[in-house]
C-alpha cells in the first residue's frame, strides 16, 4: 500500500488544478481538499476550516454548521477570503478519520 492513496468520488466535482479530491494516509486519516458546498458525511470529521468571502455571514454559517454536525463538534477555523471559484461565498476543507481496516480490504 502506498503511503498516500488518492480518493476520487464520482458524485463530487473534479478538482481544479493538479490535486486530488482527498488523500488517505496509511493510518486512515483523510485529508480533504477545499470543497464548495456539495455534500458529504459529517460523523468522521475531526477538523474543518471554513473560508467565507464575507465574515459578516459568520452567524448564518455557524447556524448551518450546527445543523449539519448536530451534537458532533469537530475543531474548526473560520477565515475571510477575497473570493472563491464560481462565485461561491463559502468553501471548506476538512480532516476526517476512516476505519483503515475496512479500506484495506477494498470496501469503501
């Protein structure tokens, strides 16, 4: 098994530039590239970094974050940025953990 396995999800948009949608290390840590708001699962997320084009939207974004994650409370950082692709106002990247045993047996 290579030290880094790239992940490609057909339901997610293709990445821009020379990068993967996500990468998994041999210990089962998933490093997710910054994503526009297109879905995903929250249970295994350990850290999220949010990028906002307008920091004044923080309360609204925090309310959506609470709705998505419920009682699960990953670590988080929120940063204001000058702009995002395609005119989106919010993007995020995350670190998550998966069960490496299941992945190593070919189940995704």
